[in-house]
């Protein structure tokens, strides 16, 4: 995973997760918020969350007007928007427009249906959508729940679990 987009990057979880992708994964991370100023502030929060100012070079502030560019360039897109089904459905539909066939998309939701969110994608991309719930604060708590759907490609799912475990140093637990 060389390029990651985190949508909802100005929130507590979004900024912390961006920091983890940038530091442990050494990925270029597009930090997408509703406005660019919020994303700029989120870059500072992300660097502080992992206590590493050196990762700032990997963190790129972005807003929704840049979503097509960010998502289409990303190996992984992580949705970390408000825990509201209608909000997540809207964001997920936007991601679905630009996700590349080789890329993975996931939601950080802890309680909404991953299958329902996967159904926002065309059938060809549904196998690439998963739940990835990191616990708060993710820098201190490395537990990570991963959730497949009935559409999941098990090879992509296995690769995602290995990345989370071996690159991001998460303790991965598969849940339904």
C-alpha cells in the first residue's frame, strides 16, 4: 500500500489512522475533509498522534473537490466519516465512482452493516470492500477488527489482514 486516502481525516479516528498509515506503512496519505483548512489541521494532529513530525511529508491535505484524484490514485481507501448510515452511504457511493479495480476500500464503522455499505459499489468492486475497525486511540490500542462481506474476495481479504498485521502492527481479529 503505497498510497492511501482517509476520508474523514479531520476527526479523531481519521487523523490517528492517517498517522498510522503514514508512519508504520510509510504510505503517502491523502487526508480528506470537507474543507482544506480542516485537513491542514488534521495533518498536525496526525503527526502528534504517532509522535513523529517526520511523517508530515507523507500527509497531504485534501478536500472533497479532490476526491476523484485521491481515490483513483490510492491502493487503499479508508472511510472514517461520521457514524451515521446515511452519511456513510453517501461517502461510500462517492468512493465507488473512483475506486480502481486493483484497490481496496474499507470503512472504520464499528456498528453499521459492512454488507450494506459494500452494496454501494458495482458488483465488480464489491469483493474489494471490508470493515476495518481500529480501536481508539489506535496508536496505543493495536486491536483491529476486520469484517468481510458475502461478496469478499478472500485473497484481497487475506492480503489486507497481512498488511494490517505485518506492516501496521495491528492485532487482527476477524469478526462477522
